[in-house]
């Protein structure tokens, strides 16, 4: 009988800590629903104590999602733990994930606490959490760089206090697979009550080994939970990638001998949703979900695949959600067909008004673009302008003139708090002129730290998806806009980013 590997997804918490990747409450719920379709075992919905916005998002997800355990992160103090428990009240299955740093460097420089103080706080926090929920996870932050003797002492006592999962994070991505696997194994062998908890791994990708380290923790160390994110999203170089872990364990079941509850056919939809929501584009050669993941350019490879797929393919593209029939809708498609396709893509809009707004945008796009792809539909519903009533700024129209030898000029019409304004400017190109026209009126003072263009589907008729990252007063936000006209997409993305700068949600740096 094979063991089960628990998949713990932290896209909505750790993934959101990528600069500019913060999501709205509705965006978080949409992704949580997709994770539920994917049959993720545990969804870490956020850090309830970090802000009212995060509390509300965790609460909404806990009240909505029924088939996955919903988890909230909390620091090892009564206030954070109480706030997490309150947010999780409506969950079918709730988990509190509490953490405190245990490495000498973190205890001295960050916490300014002695090892004995950390030991006592870890003990008391797990005891307190265990009285509020039955399922408690404990993480020693920077666990991999902690003193083994001290770590054993801390983990033994938190298991005794009722921690049901012990997670050992490689917070700074310092680990090497063999060493990390043996580190987990050593802890489990030395701690007398280690068999009373499920052991978990949480690895960052700073040296490009997050997936390898996690799998070593499973195979060598005996861990039975992996903490990961869709597309490997996360701060710095990112986290362990869910899709790579899942397909490695599924494809090499002969080696790992583990069962998974994941429905892998929903992986691609989850990847696209997270990418288009956050503006973090998936690289074409990304394993499993990249556009080239199942492409064969070499003539020898193509010949082999045509004769027998398994000559060069170890996975089937359709197993992770790719389909040969990508064209789904056109200008003659009706509202019911559009609504049905939204459901198939894992998108659930909250009201008829939202469906109607998205359908109106679909029909507008279909008049300009003959073939509508799944990517186009996801872009339509992730575009902030679907619900302009919620936004400070909303795009209306744009005109621009660009001619070789002359300085480009653009005029942009947009709304500010519902009132229409017009602004124009010259620029180095039509995009530059358009964004300068918006900024001339708004005067946000924000610095643009990223401008990125991505073709949503593979032709010149494709919609362009633009990501704009702005920084102002220490805040970093991403705006995403899509349109067949790149200049219009750029203006939409800039306004989207400005809208996010208007929101006052605070982020609290959390365990890695």
C-alpha cells in the first residue's frame, strides 16, 4: 500500500510575497477555487493577522472552499493565532500554521531572543493554537540553518504540545538535495515522538534546487507533505513548483512509490490563472506548463514522436490540461456557451452582472479577433476593467500617432472616480507617450520598475498581455492589461497598477 504525499499549496500566501504579486480578495478566491478543482490537500489562504484585507480573504476562502483544508499562517504569538482561528471559523477543515525562527542568526539579529526564550514561545504558541483547532502545523523558520540539537529540542516539545505537522523550511534556498534529505532523516531519527506528526518540506529556489531538495526530503528524509506554489511563484527566485513536484511523483511512481490526490488535468488552467492574475509570465521552456514543454523542434525528435510518443515524451500533454483543440469560441458564440467555457476553465464569476460584463467584452473582442482562445477568455475575466465600478481609474479610449522621423503623440481618455478626463503627451514611442499622458494627469510619482509584453496566443492576431510594475513609497504593485492593440493594453496595465497603488493593504514579511 503506497503512502500518500500531501500537497500543501501556498500560492496565496508565500507566492503573494513576490514583489507586485499581491492579489485582491476576489482574485484569491478565484485561485482557491481552481486549487480545489486541482484537489490540493491544503490551501494556505494567507496570513490573517497581517492586514484586514488578508483576514477577509482567508475568511472568505474558509467559508467557500469545502474539499481542501484551509490554512492561515501566524507568528508564534497569541494575537496572530487568535486572528487566524477567527478567520478560519467557517472552514470544513481548518489548520493554523505557526512559526518562529530557530537559527542562531535569526534568533540573535531578527528576534533578539535567547534560544530558551524561543523554545518557550514555540511551546506556548502550539499549546494555545491546539486549544483552538485540531490541526496545527509548526515551522522553525530558517530551520535548515539551525543547530540540530536545539532544533530537536524545539520540535520534540511542539509535537508533545499537539503539533500535527512539522515543517522544516529551507527559508533562504541554501540546501543541497542529499544534505537536506539527510537533515530531515536525522531529525526524524533523533526526536523520540517524531512518528506522532507528519513531516513537511518547504524549499526556496535561490540555487535552482527547490524541487530537487523537496523530493530529497520526501525520498531520503521521509517527509509526507510538500509545500509548493503554482508556477513556483514566490519572493526572490521563487518557491518549489507544484506542477513539477506532482508530475515528478506521478511520472516516477516506480521510484517514489507515493500516491497523490491531485487531479493533474487542472494544472495548466491553474498555471494560466496565476500567471494572468499576478502578471508573472511563465517562461516558454518552463517544465510542465511552459508553451514549449511539449514542443519538438528537432526533426529526429518529431519523427520519433510521430512513430511512438514515448520515444521522447515521458508525460502526455493532455494529462496536465493541454489540448490540441485550443480554439473554443468565436463571434457567433452565445452567452450560454461563454458561461459554460468559463466553468470549464475553472472561473466562477460572483454575479450575473459580472458575467454580463465579461460577455460584453468577449463579444467586443470577437468582433476584432476571429478566433478566441482559452487564454483570451482568462485574460478577459482577469482584466480589472471588467468591474470598473470598483476602481479609481478606468480606461475609456486612446488615440495615438506614430511616424518615422516624428515624435510620437498620444491622447488617452480615462475615468477618475467615475469622471471622464482626457490627457495627452509626446513620448519616445506610442507606448511611452500613452503612459506619460496618463501620468501627466494622475501625477502619482510612481517609478516604473518593469514593463513586459507577452502574446497570449501564438499569432500576430493575438491579444497582447502587458505587465507594468510600479514602485512608490516602498510599495510595489503589478498591473496587467490585455488587448489586441499593445498600446491600449499598456494603458490598461498602467491604470491597473495605479488602482492597486490606491489600495492601502499592508503586507507583513512572513516565514519563507
